[in-house]
């Protein structure tokens, strides 16, 4: 599988987590274009700035707990953008609480969740499940 996706976006305030996840994605040869935003506000700015220069990410890995704009606030704003070709995968360090799982039903573009540190098997499964490759 050599670069089947055009673009992946990592949204997490931890540089170490971003570095690790970027390394795993590169080892999987899923895309040449990996962007990083350190919070939800940066991620939203990214969508404004890249409309004409870079493809919309097909996958967004999103942390929930971040300063400035957390994952939930990002999701509320992202929903208003009406971007249909991206899927969002929540990155969480532990299990979602029952009220969080209820909240997720408000976001049709969320297709699953993952531990914060990605792995090859999970990445390949996401790509195979959600993209016609």
C-alpha cells in the first residue's frame, strides 16, 4: 500500500505524541502529506489556509483534551464547515465516558476512536474499512 491517501491531519497538543504518530503513519506508507495542529483552533485555521494549496485531509486524528480549543469545541466548529470527504477518528488516552459516547452521536463524520499512540494494524484497518482502495 504505497501512499493511498492524499493527506492526514494530527490534532494533538503533545509534540511527542505527534512525532510518534507521524513516524508510524510514514512507516505505513499511507500518505506523504501529514499536517499537525497543536489544538482545535490551529486545526480550523489549517482548513482556511489550505483550501487552495493542499488537499483536505481524508483522516483527522483528534485529541479531546487540549488547551485553547479542545476536541469537542473543534468538532462543533468543524461540523459547520460541511466537509464531506474527511473522517474523524478520536484519539483518547482512556475509555470514553458514557456521556461522551452519547455526545458522539451528534457528529456523523466520527468513525471510531483510538488510543493516543497509533499502530500499524489500526491504521491499515481504518484505511481498508473507510476507503475504496
